[in-house]
């Protein structure tokens, strides 16, 4: 047969190897602890959803829908998609699972993979992972402050304490339409001088003009009208309440009038956490806000909601660069090293050890010296060595790999000797 290239991973995705998983587990366990601390319950939703749900959830005309969505048709002719974010799926599950009939708001969290066909680069993958928090069924601005506090608590818990919180409000369906008219009127005289996409946005989605990063569009932002000067009374009160609650919690923030969301169902509070000194959208560690119009956009009963998504890929990469959070997990705490063809005996010894510790057996037909070198590379805490003569007596040599101390132990004594402190 002709030689072929080895089959490798699909472009834009990656493996998370055992050496990395310890770091990921720190981030995931911290997320679960923080979520439970604030009264959020875990939910799992499918990664496959109806395409219509996803397109409405991310905006049918957005890049996420038109350029980045993984779409496919199944054998039954159903139009499906891989979820690019979790919120639409969680809102669907909230109604379909009857959570809307229980105590409100429903506080929910989810961790799992999302998918976007985007240009692969450092920190950006086509399969990526998020920690998602949603509080559905509550309209109080106190919930806005709460989810911000959850995001901050999670990032603090994994050791990322040098953070910048960007905060803004984008009004609601009452006050935003008039503000959008003001934006259009302001930008129309400059339309020909804008980037091509922004020329289109002037009429169809002027809010997105404020977060444009193209250099030629930057000079026009400074004098653009700000929505905080044009809020209706309820939105102004909610905006004031959110800031008061963050102040009371000791959470510092930077008011950013250019932080927006381009979809109509987003309302009022929007926020993003960045590592200190970073402000680019690709550097955001957690982004969120209020989405009171999403349920209706998905053809469910109009229901308020607020939440955020935290990027596990970016968070773990930043944790790794800070050093102190890097965790290397041994393959097993105890390595069983039989000297010779003692497969059954080694398996029996390992079963005894596993009642108190993790254990693996080196079954390879190589010298005991070679097995010891391999055990040392695996960073095992103990090695259990025995020969055929030891096996007949049901005894082993228990070696502490950190100190080199070695003692003879009978098989029945092993679990007690290896009990965790």
C-alpha cells in the first residue's frame, strides 16, 4: 500500500492533553463552586440545536450566523446547527423543561464546548469552551450586578485578580429607537468616509458603529451621542442601581460608552472583563449583559434574563502564564513494578492499593531499573516493587519516591500504609 500522510486534527481545533487538563479542572471546579455559592444550578443542553433557534439567538444577519455557524442537514431533512454560544439553548430549555413554572428567577449554569467557523489564531479556536451563567425570569437590576459579581468571583478564584471591568447600558425598546435615530443623523454626513461595513450599519444597525475597531472610523466616535444621556426613566433608574450595587460590593469598573451589543433583544446592562491592560475583544475573559427580548425572539413568552459567558480557553491560557496555577497531575499516585512475568500478582496488588490511592501497573517486559526510571518521570509518589520470591510471600517493597525511603510491607498492610493523611 502507498504511504499516506498521518491523519491529523481538523484545522482550528485542538487536543487538551493530560498535562493541561489539571489546569482546566482548576478553572472548571472553581466555576462550579462559585456558581453554587450564588445559588446557581447546573444544566446541560445539547450541542446540536435547530438552526432557526441558533440563528435567532445570534442574529440572523450577524457574522456569527452568516459566516461562522456550523450548519448541516440530518438524515431526516432537519436543518440543524452546532451551538456557537449557550444562551439561546438555555432559554429554550428553561421553557421546554418547565423551569418557567418554578421559583423565579431560575439561576442556571453550564460548561461545555461551543463552535464557530472563525479564522484560527492564538486563543481563538473553532471548538472552544465556555462557563455560562444565566438568571432567567427576573427583571431586577440587582441580578445584573449579581452576575457581574459571579464572573469576578470566578476569575478571582483562579488567581486572575488584575482585571478591568468595562460597563455600559444600551437602554431598551422604549428609549433605544429614538437614540438610534440620533446616531443615524450624526453619522450620515460622514457615511462616505466610513469603512464599507460601517456604511451599511449606519442604516441597519447603527449601535455597532460604536464598537467598530477599524482605524478610519475612530475619529467620529468621540462626538457621537451617548445613550446614557437619552435613557428613559426606568432604564436610568436601573443603570443607577447597578452602579450603586457594584460600588457597595467594592467592584471597580470603567464606564465605556462604546461597549454595545448589536442585537435588538439585548437591553440595558452590558459588561466585559479583561486582563488589566487589555481591551481588545479577543482578550475578553467574560462578557455578558441583559437580554430581556431574547425569549420573545425565540417565539416564547416574553421573559427577562441576564447572564454572561466566560472563555475557558482564554482563562486557562492566562492562568498558565501566571505560573502559580500550573498543575501537573501524576498518571497515578502509586506505580506497581513487578520484576518479571508477574502480571496476575501485580494486578492483585494494584487492586488492593486502589481502595485508598490511584495505582497503575507497569506491565512492560523490561528491567526493573528501566521501570523505575519510567515511574520517576511519571511523578508517582510511591513505587511498589516485588520479585517472584516476594510474590510467593505476599510481600512488596514500598518506596517513597520523594525521599527514597523503602520498607517491606505485606499485601494486606498496603492500604493502611497508603492511607491519605
